[in-house]
C-alpha cells in the first residue's frame, strides 16, 4: 500500500481531523507489529480514553475485516499522527 492509498483509507475512516494520543498510538503500532491485532485491541481497551478507544477500535476492526495486514494497519495509524496545533 503506497502513501496515497494509506491517506485514502484514513480519509475513508474520517479520522484525519481527530487528535489521538501520541503515546497510545505509538504503543498500538508497536503491538500491531510485534503481537498482532488481538493484543493491540486489548491494549486499546485498557489504555485509551472513550473517544480515542472508539476511533482506534474502528480503525482496527475495519482493517482486520478487510484482511489488511497489521503492518499496513500500523502504517495507517502512523499516517494519522499529526503535529498538535496550539
């Protein structure tokens, strides 16, 4: 999946304007790469706030249901991380 396709998936998920906790996102990415979807989902349920949990669960469920690999899912999450505006 190239950068353009990754951005399209992110836009389809309608999450590009949401601010997600950087530390939680980084840990979810690491868990996706090392342990897979199931461990990442458990971590999300334990560590994320309600709105963030819903957003991340939506991404994970969509990618998993579309048989997108955890590696590509981690790339999608990384593409959603944006600098905070002050």
